[in-house]
């Protein structure tokens, strides 16, 4: 290796919108990045889906280009992709189905037949820690193929979760891995720590390769060079890994954006029916251990209501985000209980799944500032309840917020004030998903610092009256 050549870990980070390729140096700095926005195609039913052939060609071409670049020496490669997606191949390794999209409609008659066969929707969802989500329960894709497309199903020799297929392209190693299996696939029985009985009874087991750990590596020979390859990891579990692998104290991670997802890697209790109905589910972390998650369409509701406020009060875009005004806040709490936010876009998500078609009436507010404060108080209150659902009585003092809302000072101050017994931090960690996949290619003792997380503590308001505020009372 030339003295001018940088040893790197290559990571494919494949999302629904962008397909990214990153190179990390030995200190986990990103020193190269490229991405592709690959147009969708349609599946054999005419529904939109990722173009797996084009994605595959992009991966191979991108890797070859960097391998031949004399500035870098690839020492390791790993893969992280969105979940709820299977790639089905035959005995020769040929793909035999499209990459069916997880938003594709699942036949109502088939899902009802399935639940009737395996103990009913509620009991089945509890056992698999998987709310009923149609194709997002990706294991049920196999049941759908068997019953609705038997000719295609008969050609399948191996069904690989998308991260493991990405790895297979380079390693030719057939495996399954728990971060993919354990994420609302409706395949894993969390109480018995094995596949749910339906997988065996429906004859799916022979199609599923042996289960390995996300930390497993394979040595491959790529054009004469020995490269260590990972087996791939589900993106949600990958994004949690940098925190899990560096922080000593228990913590909650709140990843915010269109979706706000709270992850508690330290809650090992089984889901209750109430938690399931309030949009909780289980993930698996990179060590194959349970992670409790709760979801809320925070960003979608926020943007929807902010547009309403802009139109109502004629506010321009640069005036939209406000600093917190304590006097307005106190007045909201004291006087405006009848003007609380009514959720309009969250559907069945969140700790209070939408049950009404009513709209939030903002005509009673005197100003944009007043209405915006009410919006934020209520959204943070709902977010706090979503966080609370993951705690299960556990004494966790550290709450870490990432993503878009970590930059909203009012949101962060309100959240910190609603949790007076906790320390609420923001983390400024870009590329956390790719970084998590890169961490898995190194020994634990090589990762000794959490400085790169850039944790910054949020100071709560001095007046803690907000701690008792509830949106739902």
C-alpha cells in the first residue's frame, strides 16, 4: 500500500429516496461521498417499486470505481438499507421477483384469512411485536406470494432481506440477520426468541438462510485484494449503533423528522396490547437484543399546521420559527385549554391514534405567535407521552434528540421542561446510519470515545409548570 493511499471502510447506505456510498477513514471521518437518485420502476402488478437491477448495477460500478482509485485502499465494506423488503432468488442466484414496495396494498381477504389461521390479529401482533401494517410486515410478503403468485413462489430458493442481499452481491454468502428479521416483519416470536410458528407451518423455513449476527464478517477476494465484508444491517438499527457502542449510561434516542421514533434499547419487556395500539413496536439492535420503539408522525403534523397558521396570519417563511416567549406560554396554559391542537394528519400513528375527522380551529387565536406556541406545547406534550411509552418504569436519565427538531430551540426547551427528572440532549451526528454500519466492521475496543456525538444539554425553563401539562386531558 502506497504511503499516500488512505485505508478506508466503504459503506452502502441505501434509502428509499437516495442511495448513498461513503468512505470512512480509520478515525471514522467521512472522506468521500457519492449518491444516486434512481428512478422508480413498476412491479408485475404495475405498482411503483425500486428498480433492483439498476440499484445493483450502481452498487457494482460504484465499488469498482473506488477500488481502482489509487487514493484509497478498501479494507472493509458493509451495507445498510431500508427494511421491510425481500429479495427472492433462485438456486443460481438470479432474482425472480421485483423488489416489492412496502407501501404496496396487501389483499384484505388474505390478511384476514392469515390472522384467523394464526390466533387472531391482536394475539399475533403481540407475539410478533408487529402492528398490522400490510406489506410493511414484510414476512407476510412470502405468504402473499405463496397464495397469490404460486408460479413465482415455486421458483424461490432463497429469500434475503434487502441488507443481506446487498452483502450477497459481493460475498455470495447466504444469511439472515436479526435486525432485519426483528423489525415489524411479523416473523419473529419475541416471547420465544425464535421464528413464529407460521413460518415453519407454511413451509417458509427452507427459504430463509441461517441467522447470523450483524457483527459477523466475511473475507472476500476482490480482484486480488482481501477485503472484509459485513453481512448488512437494517437502517434503524444501524443509526442506533453509534450511541449504543459508545455511551456507558442508559439512554433513549429520539430520532425526529417526518416521523419521530423513540428507541429504548434497555426495555426488555414484552409489548402490551395497549402499547401496541398506541403505536409501539419492537426492533432488534446490532447485538440481537430487543429495542422498544414508539412512533409519531410529528414532522408531518407540524408542517401541516404551520402552513395553516401561515395562511391564517399572513406570515412569511422567515418569520415562521419563533423563540419561546414565557409570557405567551403561561397564558396559553392558563387560558387556552379549549383551543388545544386537534391532530389532522397522523392517521393511526402515535400515542393517540386519530379517531376524529375534526380540524383544529385557529380562528380564536389573536396572532401567529400565540397559535404557534399552542401548537408547540401540544406537539411536545404528545411527543413526551410517546417517549413515556418506551420507559416501562425504567430509570433512564438521558434523552438524546436527533434530526430536524433537535434544531428547534422551542421544541427542545419545552421537551426538557416536560422531563424535569431527565437530562435532555441534542446530538449533531450526520450519517449516523452509515457510521453504525462502519462501526460494525471494527473491534469494540477501537471505538473509545463519544466525542463525535457532539452531545449538547438543553436547559429547561425555570418554571416547571409545564411538567404537568397534558394535551389529552
